[in-house]
C-alpha cells in the first residue's frame, strides 16, 4: 500500500507540475493568445485524452476483467456509460444553477466561454487522477508483471504532457478577459490539483476495490470522452482554422499512442 501511494503521489504530482508549467505561460504571453495556437493546444489535449481513453483505460479494463474470469465487455461498457452520464448530469446541473443565478448577459457569456472550460478541465482531471492512482495500485499488487508498472508510468507521462497545454488553455483565456496574471496563473494551476488529491485518495481505497477496478477505469474513459466531445473538440475546431485543431488532435493521439505502446 505504501509503495502504491508513493508512486501515485509521484505520478499525479508530475501531472500537477505540468499543469502549473502550462498555466505559467500566462506570465510570458503579454499579448492575446493566437486563436490557431489555442486550437492546436486544445486539439493536442483532445488527441492525448482519446488515446489514453483507449489504451490506458478501456483496454486495461477489458484485460483485467478477463483475468478475473468475468464477461470482458460488461464493466467496460457499463463503466463507460456511467462515466459519461455522470459528467453530463454534473454539467447540466452546474449550467442551470449558474445561469439561474446570473442575470447579466456579460456574465452569462463569461460562463459559456471561460467558466465552462475551467469546469470541464477540472472535472476531467478528477478521473485522470483516479486512473493514474488505480494504475499504480494495480501495478503494486502484481509486482511480477512489470508491464503494469510501465503502463502506469506511461499513463502518468502522457497525462502530464497533455496537462501542459490544458494549464495554458485555462490561464490564458482568463487573462484575456481581464483577470490579473497572478490570479489567472493560480486558477490555471488549481485546475490540476484535483488530480493529485483524487489520485492518492483512490489509492488508499484500492485494496478493497480490486474487483471494481475495471469499472473505475471505464468510468474514467467515459468521463474523458464526454469532455473531449462536448468541450475540447468544439473549442479546438469552432473558430479560426479548424484543420489546425484537427491536426493537433492527430498529433496528440499519435504521441499518446506511441507512449502507451512503447512503455506498456
């Protein structure tokens, strides 16, 4: 248990550190972020998450279920659907609550263009942190299988890489709408803190939740897909040159796929 917590802390700590580095771009970018560059960042993050959803979450969930002698597709499909539905419900509830409490049209515009992005990045960081914590917990429970540890490391590295543009994608828009550089940096950094909290937290419960690991992995995959399709891809391809966002998705997907296959 101690080793699992240690590695989960290192893995999610690295992810949080990369988010902080990305948010730090607001200190150096004195002008408004180029829309095409932002499309590239968001597209890259989308591609990484899509690849991680397949190779780091769904496939391990299926393999884990097969090892336990159960029907492989049941947890993968069930957890996937639950994860997407869960984030959809949270999204709807928060949207309605905020819009109900907000009467100013300018504030509503701020909600749709900025607050929703922050919420999306923060919410999807929760299952990302859980996925890394679970991956290291499983690896420590089976020390005779080094591929599990390599997969956990690959997942943490891949998530950390995509956290850099995500941190920038949160902090830079905040600066553009008038927030101070310091506050924009802090908000962008805090969006990744939940990964560390939930990653270590789920590891503490991993020993009692081994039979449910495939469900957790699939749940994280469903949550990721919801955020990617609902928030990141539309943002990456909605304005400017959409083909740049699509190219960013392809590059992000390819890099994460290479990391997963090469290290896993």
